[in-house]
C-alpha cells in the first residue's frame, strides 16, 4: 500500500552527505558513544542525512535512554531502517527520527499506544494493545510517516523518490551521492565492549580470568598468565554496571573459586570438587538473575563444566609438567621423611611432609600403614615413597 499525503507542505532537502551507521550485536552505551563522537566529528548540517541501520536483538535500558536523548537533540535529518532481518525493537529506540523504515515482520514492543498511533499502525498492521506490541505486515510500501522495505537500498531509493511524508520532510538525493555512501561502525575497542557485553562471553571471560590467575599460583612463572587473567577479569567486568550483574552471585563465585584452589593445593579431587562445581553453577545463575539480557542457563552450566575441566585437567597437567622440569622443586623433597595418610587413585598416595600434604607415587606391591614414616625418593622424574 502506498499512502501519499499530498496536501502537506514539504521541506525539500538536497542531501549533500549521506552516512549509514550500522548497529548490531548487543546495543549498549558503546554504540551511543560512537554515534555521538561521529556526529561531533562530522559536524552535520541541515543538508546532511544520517541513517541508522539497526539489527540488534539485545540492548540495555541505559543505551536506549541515552540514544533517544542524543537523537532527539539533533536538528539535521535522521532516518532509521530496522533490518536486514526481522527483529524485536523497543519503540523508544525509534523516537526522534524523521523517517523510519522496517523490514517486513518486525515487531515493535513497549509501544505507548495513543489514538494517533492506533490510527497510524493498527489499520494496516497487527496490534496487540494489551501486550503493547505492533507486528509489521509483509506488504512493502510507503505508509503514513514510515516505510516497509526489504533492503537498505530500497529504503534509500524510496525516501528519495517519495513525494511526501507526514513529518514535512522530503529528500532530494542525487544519484552521485549513492556512490559516496559511508558505512560506519564503532571503533575496535567499542566493538570489543559490545562483544563482551554478550552475557555468555562476559561470564566465560570472567571465570577464565580467575582460572588463569589460579594457574599462575600453582605454576609460578614470569606472570604472563596472571597478567592475561587479570586483564580478562577487568574487561569482562566492564558491562556489569550497565547490564545489572548481581554482586551476590560474584561473592558466591569467589567461594567456589577458593574451594577449587583448596582442592588443587591438596593435589587430589574428591566430593569437594563436586561441591565446588555445584556452587559455581549456582553462582552463574545468581549473577545473571537480574541481568538486562536474558541468559540461557544451560549455556552457563556448559561454561561451568568447561571451567571445572580446566581446573581438574589443565592446571594439574601444567603443575606436573613443571615439577618434572623444575629440579629445585623436586629435590627439596628428596630424602625427606613423609607420613603416610591414605591411598589415592592408582599408585598415587597422599603423604604429609613438614605439615604439608602432597601427592606422590608409590610401589603398588608394598602395603603402607597409616601414620607410618617413609622416605621420599626420586624415580624417573617422579617423587615416590
């Protein structure tokens, strides 16, 4: 359907500069800062057109509020096309734009229905007033104050060729302008923040950072792993305030982390490892219980399993490797008196040396007595009794 309101007096604007800013990923304050910086650097005039191509499926309320305030405050021509695929978009994100376009099937949520909005949308599209939602129909065309088109090219062509919009704006885009369209994205650091804002990546990098710090504690080296781990913890915590992380969940996570460290210090795993894993899963659920973005709990559990695997397999492997190559760490226990505590898995046993419990190898043919003293020997790079 084509709805042309020819009776309206129009402001004809000859566009001299056309920029398209792409918003994808998690819509966050990084997008808003990037757009604001772009507007300041470009110094838009009334003859310029800024087009926002919006395709984000997740967002923070702070970003929506700041974006609405930023766009409404500008006096040059602003257009938004929601595409290239149908998504769910908050009505507040579209506020402040002179021209709007939607890909067929787009759902507009949190719509503050008024008589004007009902007349504008509900006679042509599917409206659910109780749910505050509008579903754009599949039919393309120019409607009352907005377009429904399937591509950004069709959007630009239609706003150029249309005779009128009810917002009193008519654009005149020259053909050679299309050859100089600038497609813009946030900077590299802003895109990194946008990526880390995805809750699954936030949690994964956060727990991995602590794991690397723990690895450095047990395999002392030049500090590279601790540096990377600390960096991961810092960058993954950047979105916490904007998206509403639960700090109670972080406290629970630290409890699980300390239990893991205790397990590794003993050198063997038991029921305590299962308890640590359970606490870790609970902490992940609590951390994202009030998060702005909905998080798949199964994915959180899967990442927790990966972290447990890292603790139970990767860290002990590195520690054993270091013990077999670091002679000073081994020779310090050679000929020391060890008190037998108990048998572990396979030929490994748990002994006490100077009030420290360590895991060593044993002779499978020898029957050891609890509390009995034995001398530690070195055998093919391994400590044995």
